C-alpha cells in the first residue's frame, strides 16, 4: 500500500542546501506541499504567519540557530539518540 502526501504541508529546515533540495524533490514527488528554510530564524518567521502539518528540522545548525519545538501532543522523531525535546526553544 502506498500513501500519498496529497496536500499535506511540510516545512523543511536545514543549513545544507543540498539536503533541502533533496527533501523538497522527494516530498513533492509524493504530493506534499513543501516549504524550505535555511535557518531557524527564517523558519520561525514563516511559522508566525503560516501553518504547516509537519516540520522536519536539523537540530544543530551553525550560527546559533536551533529549534527544539513540539506541540504538547506531538511525538518527536529524532536521529540524535532519541532525546526528547519539550516546549519551544531558540538559541
């Protein structure tokens, strides 16, 4: 069974342009609406005016930009040892 992202919106945040391009290409090919941001501050600015269904983010970006965010009922998916991140924190 294959599921499509039909209209589901995703914000991808990463300082690597190559990673953003790859995520954008893969998700769009599956029907997702994809937005990208190269820095945490740009992602936060975007989220102040827009709503998305999913945020995929690099947790460690140069320049002091870091997002540790999740709504109260969200379950984090992390490739960094399964640590849980609570609340919203921007360094």
